[in-house]
């Protein structure tokens, strides 16, 4: 695996230099549209992007040629966001978790136990009135979000034991995504946060630099984490979407007609990826079980209670996201989740801007 990664980084440097030196067009004069992501070629995200590639190549094939680069071939997510900012590539998929360093509006979806159920999460993400403010908030940074992708629910898994209650995290080094909210969340859970890029996690687990990680089920199979971690505990702490971002100069260069077709294509990515996601999770669970991974369902309440203060902590520092937070609470009321511990339940709470500002002043 380590060797594969080394090889990939060499390929990555090579691919990048090819991009820099080859410019944007092809010999046939078509505009090459490059999309990077960090998942494998069997992952739902890749399948969604390939559907987009086929769609654009079919509808606008005389003018554009879409190329999808999987598996961190163009670098880590952080690198790819920077490449998209500068226009070295046109699109990339980034976890919402790392976008809060580009715009604090993205902090909202990084909050633990934000959604009461998967239904609530999906309805919020599909509501353009809620998301457009966030998706457009990075225009100064040179990119815009064009659609979202499902990345399921994040749960803890370790090399040595099940995490049945927050105290089980004590003394464990757990890899988290590179976002201050995740570091703070782990602090509240009582574990020790080790932020690092996704591509480094396998080796870190294998060499015992970390004791565990947190992610959806596909990380066990697609990324091989289940080779090392056999204890997966459903504590359902976060539902963090992936976001497809596009370079603004490229998006603005499209004519109205071309843009309309690209927009149709973005909808298609979302549709295909989400259909594949449902199947992918089921398959990953079966495959992980065959690898010897065991799944348990933890009692979610104690987890939720220890990290709940993070909501007010973040909202009071960032009142701009309060309106979105309240809109989410409305969806949580409509889609409260099933009883039992397979869905999270949060107390529905309306927070007003003045309330959090007062709280802040105290
Ligand atoms: C998920 C998510 C990725 C992200 C990864 C991570 O796999 O889909 O976008 O990079 O988690 O934990 O970093």
C-alpha cells in the first residue's frame, strides 16, 4: 500500500506537470475539463463523475473533453482545492470539512449531531435556499460549489476496541479531517485528535501512529482501513457532505447554453452518486464483514451530550450561520429520525442571533 502511494505521488507529479505544460486545449481545439477527486474508480463519487463525463462529451463533445482524475492523482484534497482556485484544474471534490478554512459558512455542516436523520440531512442539502448562500460564499477565493455528494455518516473505528461510550476514546489517537471543528470535537469526546489528509490514514493505522479513525463504511473497504481496524462503532457523530467545486473563471467563461447543459450535468452527478451511494454502503458492510470487521451500535445519547456545547460555541463565534442552523432545525422537526440508535436525535432548538451574541458577550 505504501509503495502504491509512493507510485501514485510520482504519477501525480507527472500528471500535474503534463497539465501545466499542456495548457487547456487539445489538438482538436477542444477545451479539456479536468476534475480531480480522492476516491477509487469503483467509488460512487467516481461513478457519478463518469456519468457527467459521458453526458458532457455526448452533449458538448465538439467543444469540451471531460477528464476525471481519481485516487489523489492530482494531489490531496487540500492541494486539489488550491489547483481549482488557480484554474490549474477546473473542478474537484472536497469534503465540506476542509472548506471551512476558505469560507466560515461551511462550518455549519461540520457540526456533530447537526441532523436528526438522514432524511433531514438530504432535504437540507437539496434545499437551494439553504445551500446557495454557502455554495456561493467562496467567490472571492476563486471557486463556487456546484453540487453536493453523499458521504454517509461518520463513525469511529479502531485497531484495538469498540468505542461504545465517549470514555472509550480516552488516550486514543484518532485521525480526523483537517478542520478546527473536528479537533475541538475530539477534545470534547476526550480522545486525542490527529488531523491528516485522507491518503495518509492507511499507513498511519498500519504503523500504529494512530489508534483509529472515523469515517463512513466505504473507508473500510475502498481505502483498506478494514485491513487494520476490525472494530467499527456506529455513534453517528457527523454527516459531512462532499462538495463539487468549480473554478470561477471556467464557470463564467461558459455561454448561457453551455452553462445550462453543465448544470444538468451537475444534477446528474448528484443523482447517480446518491443512487450508487446507497448500494455502495450495503456492499461495503458485507465486504468489511468478510474482512473480519465487526459493527456495533453504540448508545448515541452520551456522545451527543458531550459534544453538544460545540453548537453554541461555534454559533456564537459565527452568527452568520445561525439562520442556516435554524432552517436545519425546521427540517429536523419534519424528519425526526427513527427510534432506536441507528438514527441520531437532536433536541430541536431555535437559536436567535441576539441570543448567541449575548452568549458571546458574557
Ligand atoms: C470521506 C469523504 C472524503 C474525505 C474523507 C476523509 O471519504 O468522502 O471526501 O476526504 O472522508 O476522511 O478525509
